C-alpha cells in the first residue's frame, strides 16, 4: 500500500502541475524559462508514474475522473508504459469533453508508433474523433500534406480550421479552387483560418478579406484585427485606432495594436492607460511595442489600483490580463515624452527595437507566453510555413524550433505583408 500512496500522490501532483503548466502557456506574466520550471515539476511527477504496477491501481481509475488534467496525466503515463492501444481505445470511447484531455497527452507524448496509429483513427467514421486526432497530428507535425488537403472541406469546422492553419502554404489548386469560398464561409473561425493560410500562401485575396472583415466589424473579427496589425502599414494601423472608439471592440483592438508596433498605435494605447476597464491591456500593448517594462516606478503599487467595475454584466471569470500590472500613467507619459524622439513614425517596433527577423526571434524567446502565440503565427506567415514554433509544446521542442528558425530569419525585414502578396 505504500507504493499505491506514492503513485496516487504523483498522480495528484501531476494533475495539479499539468493544469498550472497549461495556465502558464497563456499567462501574461510568465516567460518560456519560467514556464519550463513548472514543466520540470510536471515531468518529474509523470516520471514517478512510470511503473507498470501503477497501471491497474492508479492510472486506469483516473479515467473515471472529470478533471481533464488528471486524464491528460494518466494518458501520458499510460503511453510511457507502452499502453498505446489502450490509450487510443480510451480516447475513442470517451465523451467529446474527455477526449480533449486525452488528446493533449497524445499531442505531447513521444511514444514510438503513436503518429502512425493516430493516422489510422482518421479513417474512422467519427467526425469528432477525426477533428481531435487531426489536431494532435498537426501539433506533432506528423500529417502528410495530401491528408491535410482532404480536410479543407471536412464536415467538422474544427477540422477545417486545423487543416488550413497547418497547410502553410496552401497547395496552388486549393488556392484557386477553395480559398475564395473559404474566405466567404459563414463560419467565422473558418474565415479567419482561411485568411491566415492565404496570407502564408502570399495571396492578396486573403488580405482583402481580412481588411474587409475589420471594416465591416464582422463576427469573429479578433483574428482579423491581429492579422491586420502584424501585416499592415500605417493606413491599417489608423483603421484599428479608429475602432477604439467602440467600447465593445476596445479590448480586442488594444490586444491587436500591441502587435502593430507603429508610433500611431503606441500613442493610441497611451490614451487608454487611465481607463480602468482596459488600462492593463493598454499598458501591455504599450510595453510590448516600446520595450518599457511596467514595473517599479511605471506600475501602480497594489493599494493604488482602481476599484473594480460595478458593471452587473461584467464577467466574473478570471482573465489572463487580470495578472497584468496597473500602469502608472504619469510616469509612463513622462517616459514617452522623452523616448518618443527615438521612434521613427514610419517604422515598426517590437520590444523597443525596429522590427527585424532577429528582433522577432528575440521576442519569441523572451516575451510573455500569451503574446508568443501571435508572434509565432507571424513567423509562420512570413516564412511561408517553413518555421512553426510549437508554443504550446514542452520547452525542449520549442527551443529546438527557435534555434532552427533563427539563422533563416536573420535577414527578415520590416515589410508590410501587403507588399509581399500576389
């Protein structure tokens, strides 16, 4: 019984640390190095479950839990023990909700032969299973392009979006035959994925669709806002700034503007540092463009934070931005009045440096985790899908991808995407 107690403790701790690690992956106050520290604790407890005797006593009962992180940990441990067939059987027999937890382990596991077995699941007549497995295979970068192409018109929207984002650049026949209809899809997620895939394929039509979506304020617009920010010129930044006049759009616009890097965007964010509902988002965007860390004199001490909103309709769900610092408006404004002369109005900035491939790679290594997902998408778009940084993978795999991308990206220049499209 002593060993059972030890294994149960490892599973409890692995479940807890798995959830903490997943939160760190989207946190505004964790870097890759700090996230890797949480990962080490998670992996240590997963290793502690690597005893076949733990399988019937601890791991199998874990699949009765409703905690996704517990099912993820149990599946990862089961795979490490050679339980590939059992893991896939449990995945296929699980509910849609439980499949998400099992799929996460399938994405991360290095079990031999797993990719081949997952590709067999794609042949099953189970749309939900196909969508989950395609996501896992794309995450693992183990999907042949001919298989991806079959999912561009799949009946499950999630599968279409996954395939589009993975197939960068798109095959030429897909660009001519399918892209126009995908960009006009009634499903906002499919439209957004088609925009991103089209931009990575160098297609002007995708940019036009992105800009029109922003101008029309279409549903599902946050993705289009971000794409316009990372790929646009001054006129596109001006369009985003105009949208700040709408309180409903303001949080999404401020998030997008933080990737614009234009002086116009910096000064627009400065104007909202004193608006409690979006002050922290505006500060985050300002910091990411200018490189000013909002700490010390540039952040308010805890007891000086504005009072929370009295809006009865405001969501009580915690958001990542809740962990951001409150900006000290006077100190930041004074800093910008001096720093402004160093910023060229016609250039784009990232972490206070003129945008370049090297600066983008530096940002991918050092930026807060939640911002790295967008930076990685920009890298994939600008390299036509050659370099995909798996920002939700274990840190070792991420660092290998970063090293591989750095040399190729050394000569990347600050060119708006519109000038690179056909």
